[in-house]
C-alpha cells in the first residue's frame, strides 16, 4: 500500500513539474487527441475529431503492473507516450515506469527530444549521465526511495539497480514522443551495419572484437 501511495504521488508531482519546462510548441486548442487512423503527415500526429473524443483517449491503465525483467539487461521500460495515450498529442509530456531486477541496468541511451526527471519508488538505483565533448564528465549518484534526478535532453545516461531486491522508478519526459537511442544497439546493431573497420578505429580495438559485438545486436 505504501508503495502504491508513493507511486501515485510521484506520478502527479512529476507530471505537473514537467509541464513547466516542456519545450514542444504550446497547443492552440484545448486538446488534439492523436488520430492513429489518419494518413496526414504532420510534425506529431493529426487531431482526432473532437466530437469523437472520450475519456479513454486521456487515460492509461497498467503502471501498477511490474514489467518483465527476464532479459539480458535485467530491466523493463513501460512507456506512456502518445502511442499509448493519444490525449498526450501536442501536450509535450510523457512518462515511463522502469522495473529493474537485482543488479539490472537500463543501459546507456539518449532521448533526442526530451529532458527526463526520474524518481525512485522502490530500491536503490545508481544513475548517471555523461556531458558532451570534449569534457565527457560522468555525473553519477546512487538514489534511494523518494530521491529525484534529472537527465538533460540529449545526453547519454543510464540507471542500475545496486540492490539485491527488485527496484522501480517512475520518470517523466518533456515530450509526447521523446524517442530513445540505446548506444550499443545503435552502434553495433544498425541496419545496415556500420563498417567494422570504422568501429574498430573509433573504439581502438581489433576488428574481430567489433565483429563479435555486432553478432550480439
């Protein structure tokens, strides 16, 4: 029960906090519920006819459910973006639930269109981000339940559960569609693949190491 209360408070507090610094354009009407059936090409999604809008367009159920962390990273992100909640369209905000198995990680990644603010609901989580070139400074801290940390837009960041039990975090993002680029997947799993010669020079390793890494992604 205590965790559920903390989760609810976190959701409300973070949602209102993100509105203050959402950088997407302000809406020009009360709402613009995303129309997933529209073929119109716009920056965002086309608006659904307001006459057909209902409460279900503004609600999402499921953040109380633990994510399946049975994967190599030991983590699961449950998103609530405009794809899951059409009413977010043009509002410049979204959120996620992140579950971590013991010592599970949310590996280094970036959100090209959003700043992220994260709060720990359960467990102890190491978080960090790296500043841009040429400094590449690592800013990192271990958070406990109720602690909050912000990841600036576009910077590579990560989380790791540093406890022997499960951990949970809730994060809000300043975009309806923040995007995510997982560094390892992008570099070693692109389609088509980046030349192994290029990556070998970039990482200053033998080409055989790159070949092996590319087979994993």
